[in-house]
C-alpha cells in the first residue's frame, strides 16, 4: 500500500500523463518550517475522509495527487508513503531520506503531528518492519523472501560495514540489485538507524562465509553500545 511522491497528471489538463523520467521542476521551499508543518496538517485533516474512503476501497490512487501536493508544499524533496501501521491500522510516513537539509522540515512536521491513535500513526523516517523474515518483495518476475537474505557484518566502533547476499541477486539488473541490497537493511533497521550505523554497504554475488540473518543484524546493530568493537564475519 505504498505511495511514492511523484507528480500526478493534472486531471483538468487532458492528454497523456507526463513522462516519469522528466526532471522534477524547481519548487519553492518554505522559509518557516513550523508554518509549513501547520499548513500540512490542516490540509491532512481536510483530506482525511477522502483518504480513509480511498484506502477502504483499496484505491489509494484516488488521493495520490492531493497527497503529493500536501507533501510538496512542506518541502519539494520530501517523500511519503502510506503503510500498514505497527500498532495502528495505517501509517503515514514522511521522509527526507536522512538528508540533513530536510531534517528541520520533518522535525517540525513530526512535532506538529497529532498523537497516534488506533487508526493512524505518523513517522518522520521509514520505520523497521516487525519481522523482516516475514516480508516477500515482488520485483518484476521475481519474488524475493527477505528470510533468505544473508549478511556479513564487520563492526568498527559504533559503525558497521555490511555485504548483502540473496540467491536471486545475480539474476537482477543493476538497478534492481541495488534496490535489493538496501531495502532489506532499511526494513530491518529502519531508515534512520541504518543511516546512522551503516557505513559501507556492498552486494555479494556469492554467499560469503560467516553470514548472519537480518534478525541477527538487527540485534547486533541495536546492541553496539553494549558490545563495542565486535566483528561478525568478514566483509572482505
């Protein structure tokens, strides 16, 4: 149920949708992050009945254009997604992909967000999934289970270098291979922790010795403060 930020075709313009390869035009950046966040949330609450109806009908595309405009007005380089929630039914994620220039905007957005409730929760970075081993990614003709991802990790203080292996990686093109190198890490650690703790990330074409599961990687990274200097496997 994910919506990535992109420009939707203008429904009043007619004709064909724009080529998705067309560069995104320059958009104004708000000077007041708090005011921009307040404007976003006012627009969100106004749009919320339509969002709920579209999700209930499993037709999220009905509100994609309006959500794109809301996020674009907050900052044109932000991305968003609608997800299943961890404790709520749905989650709204607005992410700057750990770009430090965008952090003031996501910080202001999160500070102004309403409290999570039974229906909605709100995240200012992509959160980890509860169990990455239970996730299967559909990538073209390939169905890739994250349970089969193996990682070799080397710890340097509080930073980790990793190499990611999956049997299907050799069958993917370069772009898909890159996606399937980083996606399991974000799903396991969450976008923010992955950006803070992972340094060098490589794709392993053949399974190296000494690999660990994604769940074991999560335990390792979360426990770095308690286990400084520990190494698992050999990323070379």
